[in-house]
């Protein structure tokens, strides 16, 4: 009896209309698109900060060599 109840509840869970499936996929795509955008943005900002720090290190190294 419990097996039949579990099976019927699983079938009800997986019986999603096509329109609902499309909505779920669109929401998922937007969510992961936003995550991708922020990840790329963060990577770009970290790269710029790394270049800035490296240039500062090079200037400090040159100043120390001149002294």
C-alpha cells in the first residue's frame, strides 16, 4: 500500500506541464547567467587589482635598487 502511494506521488511530482517546465528552465538560466556575469566581473576586477599591485611592486623594487 505504501509502495503504491509513493509511486503515485512520484508520478504526480514528475508530471510537470511543458509551460511550467519552460518557466523553470528560464528561471534557472537567468539565475546561472547572473552568477556567470558576477563571476566574470569579479575575475576582471581581481586581474586589474593584481596588475596594479604588480606595478606598485616594480616601482618599489626600482626605488630600492636606486637607493
